[in-house]
C-alpha cells in the first residue's frame, strides 16, 4: 500500500505542448513556494508576456494541472491555488490570511489505514492531507493585539 499521494494525471506529462505561455507560467510557479492564485500568476507572467490575458493564464494553468506538471489546490473557502511542486507533499492553510504552506509527507499509522478501509470498504492507494489553522504571522499579530488591549 502506498503512503504517498499520486498527483492525479501525473503520468500524462508528455502529451502537452510547451508553448511560450505555458513555459512562462511554469517558470513563475516553480520560482515561488507561496501557492499563488491565478491573478498573482497573471501579474508575474505579464512581466514577460505583456499581452497575455487572465483567461489565457487560467486556461493554461488548468491544462498544465491536467497534464500533471503543476498541482491545482482546492482549499475550503479559497479560490483555487496553484503549486509548481508536483512531488508528494501536503499542505496547511491559514484561515486568517489565506497563506498556504507545504508540510512534509506524513506517514499514517496502520490503525488509520485500517479505519479507512473498514469504514469505506475501499482499498486505499494514497491520500491528500490538507490541514488548516493559524500561520505564525497571524498568531503573532493576535498576540500583539491582545497585549495592546490589556
Ligand atoms: Zn495567516
Ligand atoms: Zn505545495
């Protein structure tokens, strides 16, 4: 049983044509670990390709994700975020500021696997783990605000 997630579609990376737009998008995404949304990617790509439209950026992001070259993150209460890192890893998002960070692969214990199999009947092959909470900056801001009020 694999304990790593397999990015859906990650085997199909060869069937995509790398246009200048897609190359620019890939470069932008691989140069950051902030898991940006499409409009941030658009702003960055426009520095190289001033005439590109947001719709084109969005369409190419979707296509690159389908080809397994990037990962689309659907996080609760947030617009889609995009990740240039396709190796197995998991995420944590801040419910205050929306920041998304990577967390290293986690091994689930046998009892968790057994529980999932027992309750779903599925043979489990992998998983995405997405945590949410409060990022260090927001925790610090909260602390500062509280001490102001004292
Ligand atoms: Zn935060
Ligand atoms: Zn990530």
